C-alpha cells in the first residue's frame, strides 16, 4: 500500500514537469548563469581599464570636504597668569581651481571677489589657473582676520548677487601674538613661519607648546548635507607654559634699561645706542627662579626681523642681506646666558669664600695696599693707585681692593682656587631651561696651566670668562647659606583647561659654602653699601649687601669696560638678587662705575617695594619679636636689661667689625674718589 502511494506521487510530478519542460528550465538557468559571468567580466574589464576615469566623474559631481583642523599653540604666561604669548584664530583663503574653472562664467566673478574681499592680486590667480588648473586645494592668502572672514561668508551665502562665485572657501588657522610686543623678548623668543619656536622659551618648550593637527575629510553629495565618506580626527591643542617671570617687574627693568640707553645714545659713538649691551637679571636666591631677565638691544616679538628700532633707515638700506642676517642674530641673542665676559670685581666674594671654605683664610687677616703688587715679573695695580693702606677682609671687599685679593689668592693657592671655581659653577653649565647657554669650560685656567700671574688676576675677576646666569646663580648660593639651586624660567605646565600637569620644583644641585661663611660674606658685602664702592646705589629704607665690578676688556689699552653691580636684600634673609651689567657704555670714559650704580639704584627703588621686600624697619620689628619670644621662652620679661639692649647689641656687631680696621686714616674718601678716578 505504501509502495503504491509513492508511485502515484512520482507519476504526479512527472505529469506536472515533463522532460521537455525540465530541459527548458535547465537551459534557462544556464543562460542566467552565463549572463552573470559576462556581466562580471565586463565590470572587471571596465574597472581595470577605465575605473579611474569613471571614479573621477563621480567625484566631480560631489564637493570635496577635506580640511586640516589646526591645533592651537599653547600660551606662555607670567607667574601671575598674564599672557605673554598666545595664539589668535585667523583664516586661510583656499581656492579650488578646478571648481572655479568648471564653467567659464565662474572665473571672472570669483577673481573679482578674491580681489575685492581679500586684496589678492588678479595676476596671482590667473597664474595659478594657468600653471595648476587641476588643483583642488591652493592657499592663496594666509592670516585673514575675523572681520574679513565674516564679510566673505556673507558674500558666499548671497546666491542672488553672487551666483557664479565658486571654489573659494576658508580654512581655520592660528597666528602667534605677543601682547606686550618687546617685553622679555630675549627670554620668550618667537615662532617662525612654520609655527616652530625660535629662541627662548618658544624654542626650549616647543614640544610642550605644540599640539597635533586634526583632520576632517570626505566627499559630500551636492544635494545632501551628509557625506558619502566622512572622518574627523580632532586637533590636540598645546599646553600652557607658566613662567617664573613677573610682567610688572620685567617692565620696571626694561623701562630703566631703555631710559639709560636713550640718555647716552650717540654720546661717544655716533649712531649707536647707549651701550653695546645692557642686561639685568633678578633672581629669587632661595629657589633659582628668575623673576626678570632683560637685555638691550631687544626686538619686537610680533615683527622679529625689524631692525628699525636699533638702526636708521639709511643704515639698514646700506646693509647687504648677509649683514642684516648677522645683525638680526645679534639682536635675537640673549646676552644673559649666551655671552661670556670677564666679571671683574664681582668675583671677589667668591675668592674670599674659597679661602674661608678651604681654611686658608680665617677672616681675621689684614692686608696692606700700596697701590700695586709685584707678581712674578709684573706690577699689577689696584684701581686706587695711591693705595688703600691697611685693610681687613671686609675693607678689601668694601673698597674692592685688588692688592688684598691677590694676596689672599696667593694664600689660597692654585689647587683650592681652581677647585672652588667649579664648585661655584664657573666653567659649568647651569642647566637653565633656555637654549643657547654658552659653555665656559675652555675659558678657565686649570690647576696645571694657571701661573702665579693668572691666579692673581683671576682673584679679582680678570683673565677668565663667565656668563651672567653663572655668576648670579653662584652668588645666590653665597648669600642663602650655601645652597646652589638650578636657575629656571618655567614653574608649571598646564593643559588647555588650566589643570597643572607638571610642576617645576626648585632643584638643589649642591652645597657651596657653609652657613658661617655665608654670614661672613654678607657682612662684608653690607660694608660695600655702607662705606664702600656701592654706596651710591643705596636705597633708603632697605638693608642691602652688594659687590661692584669694573672689568677692563681685551685689548686692555683700548679703554673698553664692562661695568656691573650685584646686590641683594634684605641683609639677614635675602629674598632677591639684582644683577646689572653695562657692556661698553657709550660715554667718553667707560670706567665710570656711577653709571651702573645709578641704573641699579633706579631699578631697586621700584622693584623692592613692588616685590614687598622686607624693609629695615620691618627687620627690626621681626628681631624685636624674636627677642621677645626668646625672653618669654626663658621666662624673662622683654623689659629686662639683657633683652632690652638686644637691638642695639645686634647693630653694634657690625660697628665693631668696622672698628677693627687698623687705621681709619687709610680709608679713602670714596665720594671724591669715585668722581675723580671713575673706578671700582
């Protein structure tokens, strides 16, 4: 029964699709397969031989939407957050030449808009059409401001009046802007045409300030706001560099430097500023932070190639391109870290420190100055040819006596002297976070090649070279208890949202002198301001210690000098160091130390109150409070005799040291001497 049913079902199927019908179905199926094979073959052939042609036709019917999304370079700000360098949004004018020339009626209206709106030369566009007709992306002008961009966008949207303007679009970009123009130019530096940092912080922290460009690209259908292919990679902006510089303090310094150079411009050398170089550094001796750093001549950060602030138009026109390049490099150079010079008498505290630390000096020595000292076969003179007479070490520093210092150096010896030069940082890189620090290792004598004459002249800062940053950093260690901190101009790195991502903490590199030596040196340098060569720089109300310098430049007989002054305040716990250098002042007698004393005083008179430096009165109040606290700790009243005399006894300490001078008659009248002899 089951077998019969299967037979009947088979017979039904056979009757439904006879053999003839089955053959036709097979033939139809084969025909369809063959058609597909032929179609696939044809598509493959077209793609291989003419694929690019047809792809181009399709893409030409779409608008190319690829563009760079520029990053914003990070800001440079001062220690209080004031922007010194920033990036401002601008726009680049892009021309799609192929779209513009797609129809003849597009060309002239587009050229006219480029000319009227952006000031682009017509010949420039026609040359571009001729030389690169297939271009889809040509930058025809950079740095368009917002107002101009807005004007074009209104034109671009006005299809009624400008229906045939095609192929122009604007690309976002940034330009570097320096709000204070010339301020701190040698410290900040600038960016080149490629947006890379040149000189200063812009160069040293280029990787931090730089970001990464983003990218948006794809083909957009003309009738749709969406793209067939669309990818966006966001730009990553640069980080912000927070400097140790104080803009207000920097301005005080630069105003004083400019006033000095304007006052002496052309005085002895026609057509030249008031000095070959004038430079100032202000440092916190307890951290290594540089609060202000300036050198003159300076330049406009927004137009760094401009020489007109230094040279007349006729002088510039008479220069060759090579000469202009040389002058610009000189102008961009940071004297404070890149130039070396003989320091002169500002070296004398270091010589004394080497003697005290090595044990070859005790501090109780006295010396006789008759105006010169015979060393080997040479008579080496003191700046006061009549001689200073009998002096203590304090007097020798205060009076800046070469003879006394040469005698000390002889006691110290070559080995100790050269070793301590390096301990104080001379001949070494300081590690300051700025490019271009000069190396001085080859500009110092070694223990093997230093002669007796070299030792003598080195003792008062001649016959070897330093940089400003070396000297101020080493000097800070002499007055802060002996701590040598790495100098730096950057204190923090922040992201674009103001979050601190790195803090530049003070870096203590080494100990140079003991606290006892530091205290003695400060008492000596206080005498410089009380009755010595620095008296003319005294600022009323402030307890200042200092050392002056008048270095005779090579060749010695040409009468060229470098004047310097380095001072600190307050005396007990120094909060700030001010270092002033005038290189070849434009005056008839360059060895006039009054020039640097007056400049230093004018800076300190404004800088100290601004910085809130402790005054003499405040120091006395602090000492009185300390005395009261000490009395209370011992269970005594402040009115008790032992403690009520505290202030007087404290100040008498200094007077007793000055009284230890062998003979007051040997002290010169420095007021009249400074006027007549113009020396240090």
